[in-house]
């Protein structure tokens, strides 16, 4: 099968392979070095069938198509996605964030493995704004999530390592839909708690989980403001060994804060729970909480209306992004905006006058 | 002087007068009913001088010019503002928000009057998104801030009662600059805690004050998420009579929550204080806190760099707003977007395909 992959020559070739082997090699992918060449035709109908049958190679290939910046690939990707749309939306989408060091990947490894053992099919995606800047990837490290990556019921996909955050976001949403069409029941979307990434992730998931460590509050320094108010659940992680007592206290502290904050999802009282990925404790409680959330929210119309709202918002965000992108596409524009900005900051012209210069 | 005002015939005529009398009559102003007619010329140089000498009539007239949607008025307003720019920026800008019923106007009345008695010149502006929708105004009620309105050292301006929130925001920023040029030391900007208004206000002030009532947390329901993380100070209001003990407890509770949240301003630990506008207690403590804030933050470069950042952000927001406005100016566009949106929500086309239809 591998040898028939038309996309092998493309930048996604390694990803396609890694999908088969369950490994990934984000750090060695250097998309910039690959030359664009006219891609060979992709048999969309065949790909649709294969994805629906849960072929991981085909899913990887489809994601590579989605991530490709080649014009023809883009069109093929959208046709493919359009065909698969009726089979999407059936998973529970879970966003996972946390400060660096909170142990996101070891948590996902342990939590995802538990879900697989329960008979679930689990897909893991990542939204990593740092990869846009550094070319690195939070999932780039080969040694991360090794056990989960090898699990037949899991699909671990490194984050797309090029493009703007808006682009990464778009691709992750579409990747999520592809995974759903391939029959994955649980989609875990990992993100780091910096910049706009959690707002993006919150806008594409049903349940949002925040990983923290003991010593509530202090380690939230440096995270995005209002992050706690995005969370449907907080996991006090590394609640093991000597840390168990401390973690319990931290859970109580977070419960107290959550009482004062607005719920992330109307009708759901966000809660904090302790867990250990090493001792594998608390993991099933977290899954039970998520199941209870699903049952509770599905009883109202919030589940479905939120998903529709998210899709609508995604559409409008993409309109706005496209407008801004095309406005700044003209390279002189950036220089012009910069020089107007400087005149404004020097107090020479008013902001309104500055804007008038751009839109005469 | 009054009879010479060329703008008397304009929509702002009542505001110009109310500036003189210190009253306001927002509810009776119906801007829609005024026909646009070619405005008489405004003597910008004279207006600049008068504003710099602190003439309230001239300041009112200038604000009317800023708020006018007439093309010539707009140009005159910008020329005027440009002339006055060198004299702006010397006030302390304080944003004040709170849930409905928190007593924002009685607080501003008491707090502003105290500041006037201390020899300060105080300007009160309002950003009221509800006025955009209902045509009403949070400052429209004649009976509100009656004492402060009559004070010679105060200038109370009702919120602009027409236009988009973006427009209101823009006008309020420019109104703030005019007040600074007219020598007001303290600018109080009132807003209701709904929608985007506090984010707008946070983006134009130095210090952001949140008014709450006793029973911490419960009344924050319905306020914008993350509002507490915007606040440099929290006032537990109506701390009077039987309420004093309860208010003290609430202050302690808020202090605890603030400990867990990120500071609104780097280098400043946000705090909570009790106050009563009826018994006039705690008001001077709040002013002392704000002065301490100013001293602390001015020692770093955050004061100035934040103001520059705010102006820059204002410029870029206006560019984005202009792009989106001009895109949707075509009336067919809205219909087109709506029909694409519906096709997306029905699952017929992908979001990316929908966007491609708009940007072929």
C-alpha cells in the first residue's frame, strides 16, 4: 500500500508513514525544504471509503492533504472533507491545556491508554502556536506518548508545523472532522496555555480540561487570563507519592475559586479532581466526569447549539482572517501601516486620520 | 456666547447647552429626528484656544463635533483633535464597571464630588452598549449624578446615543482626549459589565475599577467572563448600615480570589476595598489606592508603554473594523454570507469551501 501513496513525495510523506507505525517524527520534518511539484491525482472516492473503514494510512494521507499548501491538494482536501461531512460530529471533543510542566503528554498517554482499554478509539491532535514560531512541535518529540502511539485504537497526530496560528487552527478543525469520519470516539486536542491557542481550542471542543499542579494559583502565572473560566474541569495532576495530601488541598482551593467564576458551559458546574498518570489514579473519575457532563448537557439544547455556534464562529473568523490577510498581502501596505502607526505614536496625527489614509 | 454657537442647530445642541448648565438630557435627544444639513464653518483655532482655557461650552461643542456623522464635521473634528493632541495624556484615566444595581452612578457621584472637593477637575464619560440597541443611555436619566453635574470642577457627558459599539468606543476615546486637553485631571469612564464594553474600556484606561456587592461571586453571574482579571481594584460597594460586616467578609473573599488570578497590570497586586456612597466611607481609601497605583506603575515603564500599546491597538482595531465594515457595506454581501452560513450549518459544504465562495 505504502508504495502506491501518491503523496509520498510530498511534505507529508513522513507523517503518512508515522501514521502507520504509530510514531511521529515532527522534529525531522522540514517542510520548507520540500519543493512544490504538481501533485498526482488523488482518488477521492476511494479515500472516502478507506477513511470510513478506519484505515489509518488513508486517514494520515487525508490529513496530509488538508495540511498541504498546494492549490490542487487544497481543492481535493475540501472535496474529500465535503464527502465525509455526514459522518462527522459523533465523537466527544476534549480540549486539554496546562502550564508547561503540568504533564500534559504523560496525562494524555495514561488517559488515552485507559480509554483505549475501555474499547474507545482515541485520536490525539495538538495545536501548538510555538511550532509556528520555532518550527518545533509540542508533539515533535518521538519519545512522547510512545505507548499510546503504538496502541491499535489510538491515532496520534503531530501538530502541523507551518503556517499561521489561524492556519494551524483551521487545519486542526478539519483534521478533527477527518478523525471523526474515521470512527474515533474521543478526540483529545492538546494545546499549550499561551497566546490565543486555548481560545481557539475552546472554540472547537465540547469539554475543556485544564491541567494544574499543586500549589493552586501560583503556577497559573504566565497562563492566559481567564483560562480557568474556560475550563469545564480542572485536573490537579501529579497527585502521587508525597504529593497526595497537597493535591487534595489544591483541589479544595480550586473548587472554591470555581464557585466564584462563571461556568464555562451553562448548566455545568466546573469541578476539580486529583489525578496521577504514574500511579494511574483518578483517571477513571475524570472520564466519569466527562460522561456526566455529556449526559447533562445533551439533555439541554446547549450541546448541539454550541457546536453550531462554533462552526458559525469559525466561518466568520475565517472571513475576518481572509479580509485582513488580503489587505496586508500588498507588501507596501505593511510599510505604510507601520509609518502611519509611528506618526500616531509620535502624536502627529490622530488615529482616525491615520485610518483615513488607509481607506481614503 | 450661546447664540453664536454655529452648532446649535445640530443634533448636539442640547448637549452643548447641557454642558453649560452641567445637566444633561439624554433621554429627550432623538438624533435620528435631526435632519443633516450642511454645517456652518467652525473656527478651529478659536475652539482650540477655548478648550485649552477650559471653556465647558466649547468642550461640549467639540464633543458634539466628534460625535457628528456629518462628513465636514468629521474632518473639522479631526483637525481640532490633531491641534489638541500635544495637550492630551496628562490625566489619570479610570474605568469603572459593575453589575446593574452595584450603584455605579451613586459611586461616581460621591467619588467624583470628593475629588472635586480635593481640587481636582473631574470628567465623567460613559460607554453604554445598550444605548446602541435601545437608544437609551445609562447616563440618560436626568436625576443621576445631579450633584456632580452641577459642580464647577466636573464635566459630565452622557454617552453617545447612536452608532455601533465600535463607533461609540472611538468617540469616547476622542472625547477623553478632548477632556484632557481641557485640563481635566481625572477621567472617569463608566461602563456596564456586558458584552465587549469593558474590554473596550480596559483598552483605554490606566486603572480599572470593578464595583461589586456583598455576597461575592453570586452577583458576578451574567457579567463578562474574566472581568475580575481586568480589575486593578475591586470596590465592595454599599458597605453601610447592617451591611458593613458582610462587606468586610466579602472583601476578604475577593482578596483570596485575586491571589489566584493574574494581575491586571504587571507589577500591581489588585486589591479589594469596601466603600459606601451614602455614608461617604472608603472613598478616600480608593483614591489613595489609585494614587499608589500611579506612583508604583510610573516607576516602571509600564505606564507609558501601556498607553502607547493602547493607541496602537486602537489603530489596528479601527483598521480591522474598517475592513469588515467595507466588506459588508454591499447589502448583497450579508445575504450571500447568510446563505453560505446556512449551507455550512446544514453540512452541505465545508467552512473552507464557504469562505472560498466569498474570496474566489
